[in-house]
């Protein structure tokens, strides 16, 4: 298994704007990691989602990422974590694409 894809653990800080009733994005930070990224297998999709989402990927890391984050960015797309699998030293995430205004 090759860990040849660059993924970014994406965190954004925002503040509530009472005038607009929305959150204003104040700061975005990204931490890069090398990962193995593949399409999620059908059996895992059924177990996690019970249906087929728009796009589901499996992201595997050689070393765990323990800090809090909001999304995982792969290329220009943001993904939310649907399932986190922690092994002794390795880690895997089942993620699905989210629509997010940047």
C-alpha cells in the first residue's frame, strides 16, 4: 500500500455574526499528511451508510492524527469523517464529500 497522496486536516475558526445570522470564517488552518486514498469497498459502504453516498473514500494513515479537525481536504474537495478506525499505530477514515462554501 502506497501512502503517496497528500491530504490536509482542515480546521476553521469562525465567529457568529448577529447582523447576518451566519458564521464568519476567521481563520483556516491545514496540516498536511501523506495517506493512501482509495474508493471505499461496497461491503464497508453498506455497513457505514446503508446506501451509496455521493462519493465515499477510505483514507489510511501510517501514523495516527490525534488533533481535532473539522474536515479532511483531498485536492480541492472537503470530506467529512463518517467513521474513524484506530489501530495500534495506524488509522483509517471513511469519508464522504461535503458541499462547503470557501
